[in-house]
């Protein structure tokens, strides 16, 4: 049996609660019986989880472009040339010629550990938790 059902059953065993109905002038017009959900105690932890659930709807995915650092074709020149074996951009006559590319340690290379837009940033809330947080 769920926690919500137990709380509501305990609440039904207690006396009925009535709420006053007031008129526009502030005088008492009548009474109405409150639903059983008003008997359940407030769970601050569930209210907080519901707040976080709603707040994460405003977040937008952030991340680096998937092709960043791969704009130019690059290839390592190999050993025996007296330079590091970093992949070099195969360009001629431009400022990017022989510059390191597609490696995070080179200027103009890809980001090392960028944020990814596929990350799950929305927090979920279970149906029973949603009911108890209201």
C-alpha cells in the first residue's frame, strides 16, 4: 500500500474538516467539506523536488559544436622530421599551413572536454511525488 493511500485512510478516520465560505462583504455564507488530501502532512522534501522539477524546464542545452576543431583536414607527418608528431593541417599558402589541428593541445584544435548538448538537464518527478507535493 502506498504512503499516500495510508495517509488518506488515516485522515478519513479523523474528524471531518470544514472550510468556511465567505461572501463578498466578508460575512459567513456557508461551509464546505474539505477533500481528504488536506489531511495529509506537508512534505517539504517533495515540495523542493517539485520546485527543482519545474525550474529545470527553463534550462537550455549548452555545448560545443560537434565539428569544432575539424574544419580542416589534418594528418601527422610522422617521425624523422625533427618536429612533434601532432597532426598538421594540410594547407598551402595560408596562415593555417603546418599548424596543429584536431588535437586539444594545439591552437585552433578541438575543445578538450566540452559540455555536450545531449546531457540530461531536466529533472523528472514521479506521479505519486507530484500528487503529494501539491
